[in-house]
């Protein structure tokens, strides 16, 4: 067995997708069977919060709190003195709610306040000499600088913990750009003690381009394919990217022993970055999806709870329940939801059926219950919203304008926009039934929408899969590739792939692809919406027997896409290749 080090901003607090990945991967059976110790490494973000390792965390060493119970206390003290930092080391439980598994992980946090900048500059000079990264150019950007500062003292502490040896190297998972400075430092200073994997949860320079360009995914992925056929790379097509700090560090990922791409698009995007990636070992390593069994009775009960919530809000219960649970970001392309609903509304008028889309999305952390109750009481939240604190942020206000316009026109569908993190009575107001919880939304949903324009994988859009919900996702999502891989020629009705990229008239040159703009994109989006509406209505189950079939085939699909499967088929083979490659480099 070997040890694993995960460098991530979500070592303690789960704030996004990487936290979900860590929970699923680390609790998978193949990972647990092959990995000895798991260590999560991160800067200390909230020094004023004495719950340093989160709920259930156990501190064994913290010079900030005068706790010196660790066997590494003396060694940690030497590291702190050399770098003028404070270390926190201990353990915290990491639980995967879907599999009900729980793993106790070690955590190493570094308080960077007052760090010895001479040591930091020495480290930057080393990485410039070995890898050509001009970290001094970006040192005013704390988003990156804190991870550059983290690298040397964290590595020194890791060496004192003897996580990796020449006989049994440890593997470092560099999660996104944040983990790369430490991974590169380990290769530079203790090459035979560590093997490094860049875990690409996105390709940051590509995200920036796709989100900013008016042609979004339709422009970019058509351009990418034509550029690759002509042996062109990113900067030859889109110009210099060195103004962007994430590009500078991600472009150095090819120095790692291996790279993990969470989706087929990310795989192609990494190859597109530069010719340096031509010989890189880039493994396609999809994320896993939840696997949960539910009975028809449990699903029916959840639907009763959710319908009761809509009755409390609207005075009526819909025939169809649609959901979209997501971060509120440009990449989610939530206007595509409304395109689809407009196409569906005409058809529901014809069929005399009703529907509600519950959008659960926000730009903020969880709002306090006092604010939720006040908004509910004073202006009928979430049926009505107001701009400004404690209600709508700027991005939420822009989405709500679309919601208002749609609700004013639609005859058979309404959108309920809940701009809150979490969903139960305590978090979403008094009109939520006492016995309703977030899981009920997943079980009750007839269809989950997720037609993003940039989505490296997309776990959330597939979460209703095992409950009989139909998942509507764009082919711009990395999970679409996983769906195609496991379904092959077998037809499953559980997932509908919205192909915006392929629906555009095929450009014949890179220049023509680059010219795809907002007008062409909107034409494609509206055309796709009409086709999706027809397909969705065709696939929605007409009776209990059809619902049970969706539940059965959804479970079959999810089982083939589980974290156990992902760890066994994708992650562990990539680690073994990294060990083999590292041995060859050590010999050389």
C-alpha cells in the first residue's frame, strides 16, 4: 500500500465539486483497499475559527492552540521556525452520504501569515529555473500566491511525516491549479519520494474563453476540433494567454507524472494547451455518480411532499416536477432551461397538463434562517424577490428577470427560484412541509435540467438517475461522454443529450468556427429546445410500470458509473502508470 496526499482548497470545508469528488473517491472500496494514509493539505483559511478541522475534527498538533500531542511535534516546530508559519495537523471524518461510507483522513493546514518571504522567493527561483514559471508576475493575485507560499513549508512537513520513501513513494493529487506548486516542489526536491498526478477538474484557460465568447460552447468545441486537425494549439488560435495566472500554472501540469481529466472535453482541452502535452500521460478519469436504491413507495412519498410544497406556494399541484440544482454561474447557461420550458409550455397546453421547475441556485453561502423567514413574511419569498441584501445578488437578479418574464407568459408551467443553499423547512421557509428534505427533490423529480455550456463533468445533473428522473444534459458536459461509453448501442431512456455543438451548421475552417457568435448560438439553442421538448415528453413515463423501468435502468446505469467503478477502471491504473514513469525518470 502507498500513501496519498490531496492538495485542495476543500481539505476542511466542502464548497464545491472537488469536495464531492474527494468524498466519493476516498470512500470508494478500490481506493480504501490500495491506499494507506490519506492526507489533505491546504492553507489555513479562517484562523479566527477555532473549529479548525471542521465538524468531528480532532487536532493533534496546533501551535496556534498550544496543542502538541502529535508524534511530529518537535519536527513540526522546526518547520515552523524555518519558514515562520504555524502548522495544524489532525484528523477529520470524510463521509460519502450516498454510499454511507466514512473514512478518517489526516489534515495538514499551514497558517501563512508572516511567512518568511526569503524562503518563498528561493522556492520561486527554483521553479523558474526548473519549470520556467514566472510566479513573481502573479504574486499580487492571492488566489495563486497562497498556494505558492504553501508549497515549501507543507512539503517540509510532509517529509517529516515520512509519507513517501524511495521504496514506497507517495502519490500527490494536485487538485486543479491550487495543487500544482506543491506537486512541482515535490518533484524538484524529493523526486524519488513522490509521484504526482494533476487532477484536472476543468481546464481553467478554456473555461475563461468559453464563458466570455458570445458563441460559447458551439464556437469553441467546433473550433477545437478543426484546430486539432490542423495541428494548431491554443495560443495560435486564441492568442497569448500569459496574462492569466491559471494558464501559467496549468500549462506546467505536463511536468507531472500523469494527468487525470474528468471528462472527454477536458482531455481534448489539455491536449490543445500546447505541444508540451503531446507526450503527457493524460488519462480519462470520469467522476463517479451516486448509486442509491429507492422503492416506488418512497418515490411516491417524496413526490407527495414536494407537491404539497407547491400547493402551499401556488395553490395548486403540478402534474410534472422539473428541477435544476446548481451553482449560479454563466457556465450553467440557465437561459437554456427557459428555452426548453417555452417549447414545453405550448405542448402542455395541448395536453392540458401542468409543470413546475424548481430552480435551487445561489451565488452566496447559506442564508441565515432569520433572513429567509423575514423575506418570506415581508415580500412572499421565493414567489417574489427583491434586489439587494439579503435577497438577490447581481447574478441572481439577472436570472430572476428571465424567470419573471417567463412566468408572465407561460400558461402551464411556472418557475420557482429558491436562491438558497440547501432545502428543508429551516433553510427554505415555513411553507416547506416539516417532513420534506433535500433528498425528496431528487426522488420526486421527473427531469433534472443541466444544459451547461462549460461543464467538465457534471455530477449534479445525474443525481436523480437512480430515482427514475430523466437527466437532460448538454453534450458540453463531461458526463455525456461517460453516458455514451457505458450505454454503447443499448438504448436507455434515462438520459437525454442536448447536442448544441453538433446542431450548428458545420464550419469548414478554424476562422469560420471562430466567427460563430450570439445570433447563430441563439438560433441553435431554440432549435435544440424544440427537439428536446418533444423527446422529453415522449420519454416521460405514462404509468407506474414505466416509472419502475426508469428506476431499474437508472440504477443499472449509475452502478456502471459509480465511484467504485471509476476508482478501479480509471484512477488506480493512472496511479500505477505514474509509479512506472517515475521509476524510469529516477533511473535516468
